[in-house]
């Protein structure tokens, strides 16, 4: 028996996306920049996908969708595309719980002389809107706050934060890679200027993503070349992958009303059982949370014999796929920077695990996983059964 519960890492490509990719590979393989019939057939495929992706977030203009190689490139284009507009370094604000595609990119800006404010979060991973308001300066060029945190599942108050940023005149970007296709997003109502998406988080193929750029927002491209993607992302488009992304986005939008409540019910079922296991404590916000996301912390992690990665390995032996928050560099286990930012101790931050659900997840999968996890913990830490919660 095998159970995959790491849908925040990647999702299996759905059959409808694979089917359209096969059609494009065999029938519409032209270069979309070419003017002849073969090229124009390929260009039509790209533009159809652009409409489909725009529909997922209710973008009024399909031309506001810029295709990239994935969420990481979309995030980099958002940050660096704005930063490169300025000859003199300015000020940027991010949260302390951003994905590394944001946090590492901003570190590079610091070496160029940019000033960076990293907003602290509470124990649930939430940014305080008042902290954002206080951090804004006259030279704040951009604010980037993650929509749904990939490790602990917390969903930020993007509408409220966006209003604060918009009133200051700065641009507002959100990394919505984990939220899109799982939560309704309407960029016509949401005060965001830039928003990042990824294909393989919504059952599309790996290798495609998109950056929504609100009409009128100026940016500089990262790549020089032929000026594809409205001049913001040069390079011949990966037509089959983009086509698969488009189909996945359209189907995600259609299924949102039924799939999201189903995931929430499964998520809550898992939490109700997991909180009864001694030594495991829930992390993230219990209310403002991604619908498919469960995260826990091993209270007695020590990093040597017991950590989140230990549990990942043990469950993998049982045929269950989950993930851990702590990172391993050069053989040395490092505590999760996200949990540290939320106020957890270094030991506890070594013990984070993430269980994320998807289209194929069932109640039986949840119940079996909880049972196995409980048995693993009892075997590894038999004394924990005596700990009072």
C-alpha cells in the first residue's frame, strides 16, 4: 500500500493535461514566434493557455499573464524585475516566512545596496498589518508577502495587507504558488500588482509557471533575447508544457467549489487524530490555513536520532510520502527557518513535518497514515506515551 501525501511539493500531472501535451507535441510543434502556419498554430496554443491561466485568478486581460519556467522564476521576475527599474538602491519589505525563491533573491538585492525589512510573524506565522504599515517608507519600491506558507500552511490577510501597500504607492507582490487552485483568487478585487503561479502545484506539468502583472505595472526583464511574453521573458515558449498548464488551470478553477471543501474535511479529520498523539503539536494557523495542509512539530526532536526527517524516512519505509521542514546541508541537519521565525526553539524546529492532501487522498489514507505515524513514534520514543498533554 502506497500513499502520497506531499502534494505541496508537487502534484501528479492529470490525464487531461497529458493528453493535450501529446497533441501539441505531435501536431502543434512549431515555434510560436514564426509567422507561417506551423508557428501560428503553436502561437494559438500558447494564447489559449494564457486565457485559461488568467481565468484561474480572474485576470481581466490574458496579456497580464507572463509564462515562466515555474514559481521560482516568477518570484525572481517579480523581485528583480521591479528592482532593476531603479538606478539607485531602494527599500523592499518581505515577511520572515517567505519561500527561499523570495528570501534568497532579496539577499542578493542587499549586496547591491538595497535596504530590506523582514517583517516578524506571530507563533501562527501571521504578519501583523500594523507592522507592515509601520515599516513602509517613502522609498519602499516593493512589498512581497507569501499568500499561503508552504511549510506550515498559514494564509496571510493578503487583501488587508495589499490595501495598506497600495495606499503607500509601493507595488505589492504575493507568492500564490500554494494557494492558487486551492483557494479562490480574484485579482480584479485583490489589491495585488504581481502574483506568482506554478503549474505542477495544480496537476499540470513541471517546468511551467506564470507571473500575473497588473496592467500598467512597469518591470524590467531578466533575460535578453527575442522579446517573447510581452517583452518580459525572452526565449521560445515551451508550448506543450504551457498547454498542459492551461488545461490544469482551467480544470482547477472548475473543481474549486467541490474540491476545496472536500480537502478541508480531510484536513480537519487528520488534525483531530494527530493532536491526540503525545509529542506532536500542530503548527501554523488553525483557521486561516491552506485547505489541503497539515503541519506538526515533534516537540522532543533532538536532531540526532529524532527529527522531522527521521519521521519522513520511517513513513517512506511504510509506503507513505510526507515531507519535513528542517534542511540538510553537507550532512548537517539545520532547523527550519520558518519555525524559528515563528518562535520555536532550535530543537523543535528540527521536528517539523508536513502532510499535504490532494485529489486522490481518501479518508482511509488519512486514518492509515495517522496509525502508522503513531506506531513509529511509539517505537522511536516509547516514553512519550507517558507524557501528559
